[in-house]
């Protein structure tokens, strides 16, 4: 299938089990691979959110009354449907986001893994019970919190919604999803497949929109919790606004992930992993390697990275960035760094792909002699760009890493286990790795960074997410009136 030939129906809101057409403002949905218009999406007002919250509120009592085991049956079926529709779902992600088919398929596969984890929740979420004194029993149980909202970004239109949907719903909540207005189409299929899997109407709803709907979600008195994934600037705003309205909130922001490369690192392994991390999903992921700190004599590794980067070809094994504005911003970072004295070793500016001249492409870019004070060393570029800084001291490399406001991920490349542990123990990042460009934990381990990469407590996936999507009920009971009594009974 040539995804650039697809014309999709207009995206719609999904409320109480039915799709609703736009009733007001809307915007075009663009295929960033060629600049063509592929659909439209409604920019909904607060009244649509009110309707969605009302539907979720009505569905909550019956859904939350089911046992956890009963609720997870939906996700066994949902997982099966994801596998059966793998090709279509991958094509859809590629179409609306511009990433390669292989990257889109990997995103769907991760969605399957996330659904599998939700199916395992009955083995993980168990009541704790203990006789704390003779005849006195204490018990704790996780109960759903009510109507929740998930605000998703453009870079993973299928995977990131499934960071939240399976766990939040399986644990008994009802949800409103607000997908990015740039990539609203995958969410439509998620809704259809959830309904086909047996999810009752109203448990899952979609409200499309822009900033106005995000603000309305933060303010709505009927929504108990909000998750957000996006830029740090907006994550701060969402977290402050949601918590000011007495909601629990977990807001994941941006990143500036540092890879520390030591002299003894394996050149082939290091170069392949670093180039793939820098360019995967066109660098539009919060786990991308965007900054490298070389320690000592690493010229041979830099040379290898350049060779690997030249194998990454826009339009073939490198997708587009999301918009013309994104392309312009990324290229401006490169130009400013060059003007400030950095050396561009591989230049991805002014890239066009034959037959897709309207697409938004930036080729893989490697920049050496970057200094820590340059914007490209400090700010999230969100493109296939690697900024290389140099030092002769590993502690200085760690200091450069820890001077970043962010704290999503870090990785060290070395053949020394002692040095690997030394670095991992000292870098200020929530996810760390050794000889791996993208140190993403796999389920049941959770995803989440530190510092200005995350606002709120806990992580958004894995076992850590259970605490976010539930609240603890504590029960104390006493039945044996004639039981021996002590101070606790």
C-alpha cells in the first residue's frame, strides 16, 4: 500500500460509543511526508467536553463495579485485534505522522505489549490483608478514581495513548482522550477496536481539539486526574493548572538526552546505536540521543558515527518531521551552532525527497565541537541531529550531563563495567543505559524521567502507573466481640 495515496474520512469526536461530526471550527490534517491534506479534525469547544464527561460519568458505576479480571477480558480481545490489524494500523501511523513503516509497526507492537501488561494486572493488583490484633483485621484495596483524561502528543499517535488507556480502563476508570490535533486518525481506530473488543459505551471517549480543550480538561470539575505527554513548556502549564484545580496530574515533558562515550567503547556498537538513536522517528522522540559527550580520544568513534549516519536516507529509512515549522526550527539550530563555531560533519539541511518535494525532511546531522553553552547543546531540538561535546574527564562529562534542566535518559558507552556503574550512579536521569542508544524500560518496568522531564509523582506505564490510576481504600474490621483485647483491639 502507498500510504501517500490514502484519503481518510474526517476525524470525529467519539462519545458514548458513537462518532460525532464537527460542529464548529476544524483544521486540516497534513501528511508530513508529502505535504498533502489527508483529513480534517474538529477543534471542539467546552460543550463537547461536557458531553464526554457526562457520558463517562454515567458509564463509571457499572464499569467500576466489575471485577478487575472481568475488565481485563476486554484487553485480551483488544490485543488480538491489534495483531489482526497490524498492517492497517502501521500504515495509518506512517500516514499521519510521516515516520517509516518499520517505525510505525514498532509503535503498534509496543501498543500490543502495553495491552498485554494490562491483561496481567489481576496478578499484580491484589488486596493486602492481615490480622493486626486478635480479632481485628486490616485490608487495603485499589479502587478506581473516576473519570480521567489523557492528553497525547503528535510523535507517537498510537503508542502514547496506549501508555494510559489499557491500565486506566482495566483498573476501573473511564477516560477522555485528547489526541494531538496533528495526528488524530490512529485514535479513531483505537476507539473502534475497543468497542469491537467489548468495551461498554462511555468508558472511553475522544474529544479532539487544540489548546482550548487542554485548558478545559484541566479546569473541568468532573475530571479527577490528567496525564499529559508533550513539551516541557506545556507540561508545566498543564501540571500547574490541573493541580490548581485539585486534580492529580502526571505531566511528561521534553528531554535533552546525553550519551557519554568513553575511549574504550566499541566503535561499531557505539556508532550504530548512537546513529539509530539520533535519527529514529526523525529524532522526534523524548528518548532520542541529541547530545553526546566524548571523553578522551574518540575521533575514530565520531568518524564511525558519521559513516553510519550517511546510511540513513530521507524517504527510505528516515521519515519526515511533523511540519514545515518543525523543519525550519531544526535547521535554524544547526545554522546557529555552525555560526557559533561548531563543525557540521554530516549536514541534513535543505533536504528534499524526489517525488515528495512537498514533504518536511531533515537529513541526519552530526555536529562536532559543540560547547555546553550553545543552544543546540541545551535545548530540545526534536530532529535527527547529534551535537557532540568533548572533554578529557569523565566527571566533567557527568557534570555537563547533570547541568541540563532535563532528566529523561542517559547512556554510557564503554567496555568497563566499573565505569558503566560509576556513570549510571551519578547521572541525573530517570532512565539510564549501557551501550544502548534508547534505554527505554520494557513492561513491567515503568517509563518516566526526572527533573523537568516529568512533573508529578510516579511513572506513566508499568507497575508504577497503578498508584496513579487508583486510590487505596483501607478497611478495618472487628467481629470477635469476646476476643482477647489489647491496646490495638
